[in-house]
C-alpha cells in the first residue's frame, strides 16, 4: 500500500492499457482456434484416407490369436521376472566372498530367461487368463478389419 492506494486500485485506475491487449489477445485466440480446427480437420481426413487404403487381405484370425498368445506370455514372463527379482533382493548378499557386478548381471539374465521359460510352459496362469479375456475382442476386431462384421464398440 502506497499513500493509501493498493496495487489493485492502481491497476483498476489504469485500465486503458488493458483494453487493447484484451482485444488483441481475443483476436489471436480466434486465429489460433481457426488454425487448430483446420489442422484437426486435415488430420481427420488423412486418418480416414489411411483407413480406406489399409490392406486387410493379410489379416488372419489364427495369426492374430497366435500373436495375442505370445503377447500374453510375454507379459506374464515380465511380471514373474519382476516378482522373482524382488524376491531375490530380499536374500542377503554373500558376505564371505561378496558378489561381483558380473555375477549380479549374470544372475539377472538367468532369472529373466528362466521366467520366460516358465511363462511359455504354462506359468502361473496369468497368460491364460489374459488370453481368455482378450481373444473374443481380438477376433471381433480381426473380422471387422476384414469387413465381415461391424466394428466392436
């Protein structure tokens, strides 16, 4: 407060400098909005054109089901690897001889490979559960891509 006038009162008294900037900012915002809308329309049109030119002749439900199975197994392997490494971190280090960085890296790689093999051989059931929940959706999307049914919502 200076001489009984606060900074806010001083700004209210000098509103003449605010008005030109406000109209200029409004014009700039309108111009920016028009540019954005134009860019959005062009992107939408490009996406629609790309959808029309996609070749779905190579899309096969059996191939997609196989890819889904591999993805589910990969997820289970990654999950089990994280769990296994967390469990291994709870085991105390060898205090007599210690562990070298090379040994830690080797053990980490061994754990990762072991968990990938566990997931491929049946795992703990996470991959199977995910596959069962997703296969209907993937099959519907595959058939929709081939134009045999309407796309799922």
